[in-house]
């Protein structure tokens, strides 16, 4: 698991070699592909560039779109990637929202490193957003609401093994993603969707006993109800800004493709 975020923050100032390095943050979403450059503190130093996600989007096409995006940005030193599906040691296991079987066991980390010529780390997109959102205190759960539903769980800043909550049965024979993903929102409307979300949060509260829940993603803007003082809506830009933490965490960056 990842080293504690608070501990990383304390030691980051000693990593003088990281000063001045620019990180390309690449956020792969079911509806949009987004990229921006971050400074060593995780601040965005360029405007975010975006293209619609092709349907389907196999690896070769994704890499071509990444090339188009990076052509619009200044030079960078390393790459952080958030992928919408489970990732293990840089290899994608699947991705329902990209509609292509080629993502099974695809080494996206190596492919991007070879294309850009830069060190690269690829993790799940909700995990990357979580790294940008959490405070590093207690049990913190991150849920992303977009084309689908993403999740990440942390304890005292340490990233737990990734669990695909989106594909677990929720209600009426459907999964969380089927009930709370973008197609469901469009079908049932905001009022019903928010009622479903409230029920989901109560399940997550019982399941994890979280101290804090962060809700992000493009559809977080459609949350219209008060979910409690232990729930916080966070900006979608954290999905990119969390990319800086991959390089301040020795466990995550160990064995990175270069």
C-alpha cells in the first residue's frame, strides 16, 4: 500500500531533486480525456486541454489522443495517469467505460513511457483523485460520479488495495454504476438520482465506517442534498492534481517505467 500522505508531505521538502520538475497529469474519463501540467506542489501551471473520449477507445486510439493533447502543452518531465478501471503495476485489468476488450492486461504504463520518453505511473482514476482530496486522517473514502462510479479508500493517508465498488450489486438487481452512473442520471433525473445517492452513502458509511467521504467527478455538481457533515463535495480538478502525489510516494513510484 502507499506510504502515508502526511508522512510524505513532511519528507517531500527534502527531495530537492524534484524541485522544478513538471508533471503531465492525464485523466482518462469515459466522456473526456484531459491533460494539464503540474508544478512540484501539484498546482496546475497550464490550462487543462480536453478532447471527447472516442467510443470505443482501444489502447492505440487512446495513445494517439494523448499525443494530440501533449502537442498542445509545454515540455514535461514525467507523467501521471488516472485510468477508469482497475490497474495493477501499471497494467489495466479492464475498463467498461472505454468499450474495448484490448484493455485486459494492457501495459499502459510502459506504452505511455515509451511514447513520451518520460517516467510514467498509471493508477486507477479514483485513487488518483483521492490522493488530491484526502487529508491523511482516519478512514477516508472517495467516490467519483461521472460516466460510471469510481471509488478509493484510505486509512491515515495510506491507499488501500483497490476495490471496484461500482460493480457490486446495490438495489433492484443493479450495481452502483447502473444506478448512479451518467446514463442513470439522464434516465431518472436529478431528484431520483439524489435519493439513490443518499441510500448509497448510508451503505458506504456502514461498510467502511468512514471518518470522511469525498465526492468528486463530473456529476458531483448534480448533488443537491445534504449528505451530512462528514461528506464533502470536491472539485473535479483534483483528479489531475492528485497526480503529483504519485511522485512523492516511494511505494507507488517503485519500479516505474522510464
